[in-house]
C-alpha cells in the first residue's frame, strides 16, 4: 500500500498536470511574460486574459496565483494584478542560485537519468533550428524551459527540480530581454551547447555534464548589466 506522504506528493504534482486547462493557461501566460508580450508593470485584467487565452476566470485566477508565488506577477488588494517589474539585483541573485542548483542537477542527471529521461531531454530541442531560423521567441522560451525542467527531473531530486522551475522563470525573461534579436549564428551556437549537455548526461560523464551546464547558463549578469546600462 502506498505511503500516505507519497500519495500527498503525487496529488500535489497532479494538481498542475500539463493535461489540465489551468496548466496550459499558466504556461501561455508565463511564456508571454518571459518574451515581453505582457510587459513589466502591465495591468492584467482577468476578463481580458480569459478572452485572450480562451480559458475561464477560475483557470486564469489559479494561473495568476501560481505566477504570483513565483514572483512573476504582483497582486494587490483594490489595485489588481500586474506583471512584476524588471529587477536586475533580483535577477542576479536568482541566476547565482541557478548556477549552484542546476550545475548540481546536471551532475545528478548524468548519474541517475533513465534512457527515457535522456530521450525526453533531447526531444525538447527537436524544433530548435526552426525556432532559431524564425526568431520565434515564444518557441525558444518554451523550449528552454522544457529543456531545463527535463534535466532537473532527470536528477531524481524533487526538491532541487522544484527550485529549478522557480529560478528559471525568475531569470528567463531577463535573458531574453538582454538577447532580444540575437543572430541565427548565436542561436545555433546556444542550441549546440544545450545538445552538448544532453550528450554529456547520456555518456554518464558527471564532470563534463556540470561543465556543459555552466556553458549553457552563460555569463548572465554581465550581459544584463551591459544591456540595461546601454538602454
């Protein structure tokens, strides 16, 4: 018989299964925040969001509640909900945390990932060339999130995987803001770095996987500082 605590954990995971409408609404709003289609500081009207994304108000409210917990939207009584402003210091701190957590996750994935999990990591990059060629920011954002979540899941450490999801969301929109309009060559180079990490995990090379994750993460704070100072 299943342990009650394990059952509770499974229930919590099922609450945000990708099959659920509220999860799909959350994902679409998340990506639009990351790519700037919903701009920093923009007021979010729940009725307009429901029409825009094709969901009911209940699903929109649950999606916004989750985004608020992740620090991507701000909810204030009698004021409403708005997209969280850009915060360079907060982004730098979240990135530093990502470097610690995701490098460790990459090493754990090289040790523990199943063949199916390795296939899932690689599958997130299948449409990468097309997204780079079309400069499809929404597809690139969704692909990057799926890749990092797949690696974190393959670490077989649920606590770390949950941290990766939150930290990725807190930093992804800053990276895209800094890299708005990258060249195709830069996009393909980044895609190849992601594939290099997948190869390292598949080869069970822990130290190489850790090093490849550092390459994938890049020098985020310096890029953001230069970009924001230049604007």
